[in-house]
């Protein structure tokens, strides 16, 4: 078969990613469907020839806004739809694939615990680092983070020293908290579930993050940044942290659950700007 004959083209996102398994529907001028094809994993369309004439091409894919264009098939059977660009449905365009380095100076790793069943105590970790690897497809993206347990700060030295002790973080024995995320699942426009494993107090447990992608843009140093917000709910006993005190009326000093709150800025590339 002549390689120039048949319907050809590519389907991409606005930032150049391949749109896998996009549906390409071709109708004639009367509105009748004459072909229905699908792109491959690489976003490339390779289909059989069409009779000469003028057609409408409609491209659809889950999670993207549909796009339409006019296709003119020559007498030689050439039918090239070119590059069709799809925008994400109801959301911000994702950052381009590759390595992204978390910027601790513009990020926050915090946690919230209930105190006496009445109020919340907030803390943050001052020393951490991490890397995000945006993949194509994005569902195969990965993230790794390393947090210094001794850097916990709740604004009260006595409480911080207790949190670093064997009753809680046991920072002398387990000085590092790590997270390894291995894959994403879409949960809505700009919302994703990150599937990963958290190692805390020497115990590793599966922990999913509820993540919102906030967008990306240039910075003052000529780089590109992407921003994310994520939360997770932990049971501290799952990580061997069982210390508690019962005060009057049976109220526990510290709540059993811990909410993790992350505000992350990542810089495109392997290193942070100097």
C-alpha cells in the first residue's frame, strides 16, 4: 500500500504530549459518519483511505475538550489531518514531562493534630527535599521526598522536643521521613490521587495523597515552576506512635489521626536556581 494514501495525523496536548487512544470521527458534508478510527499509544493516527472529497473531522478523548477540523481528501487519496491539539477539559494544562525539583524555600510540609479534643496544633518541617518526575503518560509519574524528622517546629520548644523523642518521631533512631509516590489516578479536573508509601518512625505504610495541581509559569530566575497542594490523613498508631495520656472525663491528650498538608513549588530541571 502507498504510504501516502490513507488518513494520517497526530493528536497532542497543548504542551506537546501524545493523546493516547483519541477517537477520530469523520463525517461527510451531509453529516453522515464515514469513518471512525483511534490513535495509538503515541497519539499517531494511521488509517485506511477515504474517497476524494471534503469532510469534517471530530477528535475526542476522555479528559479533553473535543476539537473539529475540515479534511480535504485529494484524488490521490492523501488525507492528512495534521496535528490536532486538544485542551484539557475544565482544567489547567499539566506541566511538561521531565524532572522537577522541589523548592523548600517556597514550599511547606505541615501536619495538624487534635489537642484535648478541643483545638488543633499545627507543625511544620523546616528541612526537606524532593523530586517529581512527570512522565508521559502522566499517570506513570513519580515523586520522592526526604524530610528531616528533627526539623519539626510547632512554635513551642518543650513540645517540639517531646515530638522528637521516642514517644513520637523517635528522631534519634529514625532521623528521616520518606515518601515514594509511584503513579497517579485522575480524580477530577486538576485533582489527582498520588499512590505511594510513607516511611515514618521506621514503619512503611501505603499512603495516598489527594493532590490539586495549581498551574505553572515562569519565575524571576528564568526558570519554570509548577505548584501543587496535597493532603493526606494518617493514623499515627499505624506507624507505631502510640503515646497518649488520658485527662479528665476520658479525653485523650492527642488525637489518633494526623492530617498532612503540603504546599509544593517545584522547579523544572535537576537543580534549584542558585
